[in-house]
C-alpha cells in the first residue's frame, strides 16, 4: 500500500535550539510536511519560544499539558491552564511565558511551510523595536541559533538545545 507509519518516543528525541528547557520537534522526527507539532517544557518565567511575534500566514494552537502558560496579546493577557488550549490566528501578535511553576505544552501550527516568525522586540543595542534574523552555527557538534537585530545587526541572543 505504500504507507510509511512513524512511531517515536518523544522524550528520546533531541532538543531543538530554543530558550526553554526542552523543545521536541515531533513533526521533524516523523517527517510531517503539512503541520508543525512540538512538545515544549518551560521552566518558571521562561519565554515560549520566540518572544513577542506573529506568523503572517500561519495559525497556532497551544495546548497546555501541565502548569500554566500566560499569553500576552495587544488585547490583554490570558492564563491558559493544564487541559486548556489557546488559538492564535495568522497575523496575530503574541508572546507566551511559562507560569510560576513552569509548564509543558503542545504547540501545533499550519501550514508548516508558512511557519515564519516575525519578532517585534526592542534591540538592546540600537533600542529599536525590530525583527530578528537568525543563523544556525555548529559549536562542538551542537546546533546553536544566533539571533541578531534586523536593523543594526547586533547579536541579541543565542538559543541552544535544552540542558538535560
């Protein structure tokens, strides 16, 4: 029949570079092409994952498995508890941060090919609210994402795979 089923143990997958404790890119592991599907574990107050941003042509659904996620939008802040979901339509800006006890969540999005994040955060170097560009570097066999200001080029952050 030609079907190629995939089965993975999520905890055994490598961590993707990000600012949280763990980001498991399940969609990449199984070869999914239509949608993104990640399991993220964030410590207390950790940003999930890119900061204040929007996806011009991509929608996201955040489902909290454990803990609490706070989602900040131009219209207000939303607390999303375990067992609850938060939908972000295309073009809608938001920033998500783990609650006081951290959280574990599923982040799903589609279409996958439109998963482009446009950040709007103040650059610590030039002070302008700008987007970030990123490049992937290999450091000691580890992929590191280096973010830089789209305006002045200053490095703003390095994202590494989770610590465990």
